[in-house]
């Protein structure tokens, strides 16, 4: 009860990669939330490719973006399961299909805590459109580490329960929130805002390609800047962690975890393959073998937004003596301009003989998604 009401891990800057053995940083604290110690810093979207402080004569101009479906292949997992490598990689390849606005090198260290927001003046040429935002930490060697991201289906701009289609060509003012984060940008680094119209497979793309027109100068980024409070931060402390003794297990087959981006240039098809195979383990105390393997594939072809599909294959098994059971499930999600299509299969085996099988196919209205 003597510690601050809010505690957060303030991440230090790190080079981009798909997994980390350690994320350096420190605990920070706030007496209340929202905190008076966190103040918005306004940055206007200037042009070309700059974030300039508001009032710094940012140029007002219409700029457009129509992103390829490849933006998002290096985005990592929506929620990391610690099955590395599932974190976002260097964002420079993603930036090739996005509008990019970057600050000058920071003169001093800058820390943010909370949710950044983007006040966006935008037009679309389709009734259903999405905007995907990324905030990155760009080091002096130009490598870009994603700090946080935000997504908004513009048909849901005013209400999640009562979406309304966009009027093509009409200008809208929308607010897009990023995911909350605590991050420290070092002096000499740059802050980059990247904006795209797709972010597959973290988000299902719009029914058809969309071109967004962004009004620079009138759009602005709000960063929740926190002033360091050594007095509060020093008050945070933890005892040594405690835990039960781990269960004694023996690894019978090796686990395998990987993410692979496969580009078939002959067929103009791209696939993100996710392998999460824990192998087979043996629990000696209860004489039980357990197996778990999950495979995922996310595909698209060229610029065909209706070629997008996601597929998962899960296998789970248990064995004790001459008793052996296993389940295999396969689920595939695809779409048409009007419908999501789910096809699912379930097979169950005992001693390698299938004793149960069922298939499902379900159509779901897209409802402006």
C-alpha cells in the first residue's frame, strides 16, 4: 500500500528482432491515472515524411496511400504466446507499403506512458476501409523497432454497435488510439508514424482495395509524454519470486517453433507459416505422454483481397501404456465481399482408429468489416 497506484515497465530502446532474451527497462509509478505527470505532446503531420511540432509551419497537403496486402507479414503475433519468434521484425520492409512520417533526431531522451492517439483528417474511395497505424523507434542506423500500433475500421468510426458505411470522397475527422505502452526513445533516435490501409494477418482486410487520402497539416499525433519521477520509481520493489517445483518431464521429441514468410513469385502468392510444436513429453510421476502441435497458414494472392485465407491445424495426443488417444482439428477462414466463410473439421482417434468425425461450414455476414 506504500507504493504508487499505477506501476508500469518502461521499456528501453532495443534493436528490432523477433525474440528477446530480456527486455531492458525499469519500473515506473504514478499516484493516479490519468496522471498529471503525463502530458500530450502534439506533432503535426507535415510533408514530406516528417512529424513537425504543431505551429512549425507544417504543410497542408492531400497525400494518398493504397497499401499492398504484404504490409503486416512482419507484424508478429496479435498476442505473443512466448512461442518465439513471434514478435515484429524490422519495420522498414513494412514501411514500403505505407505513408511514413518521421521526426528529426531527438535532442533529448523522451519517454511515453499510455495510449498515443492520431487525430486524422481522411477521405476514402470505398464505403468500407481500414486504417492501420504503427509507431516505431528509428535508431541512427535506420533500423525501425515497432513500439505500438493501432487499428480502426472507419465504418466503425462513431460506434462499434452501429457501424455506418463511408461516403466515398467525403472528408472525415477520426480519432485512432494506439495500444498502451511505456517506452523510452533515446536522444539521437527518431519517432516514426507509419500509416497503411491493410495489416494482414493481424486484421482481416477490407472487401476490396482502398485508397485513403490524408490531409497533412490538419492531422496530428498526440504522444503521452511522461516526465521522469525518480522519487516514485524508487518506491517500487518486489520480493524474490516464489513458485512450486516444476513437474519432472522428459522430452521425447524435440519442440519446433518458427515463423516463415514464403513468397511464390511464379504464382504471385505469399504465405505466412507459423509452427508451434511442443513435441512429445513424458510425465514420469503419472506415466503419461503428451503431444501438442499447432500449425497456422495465412495466404493471399497478388492484389486479390478475396484470396485472403487463414488456416489452422491442431493436434493433441495422450498415451499411457497401450492406450492412445489423439484429436486433429482443422479450421479455415476465407471471405467473399459479402460473407465470411468458416470451414472446420474434427477427427478423434483411439489407438490410431478414427471413432469420431464431424465437419462444419458456417457463413457470417461481414457487416461492414
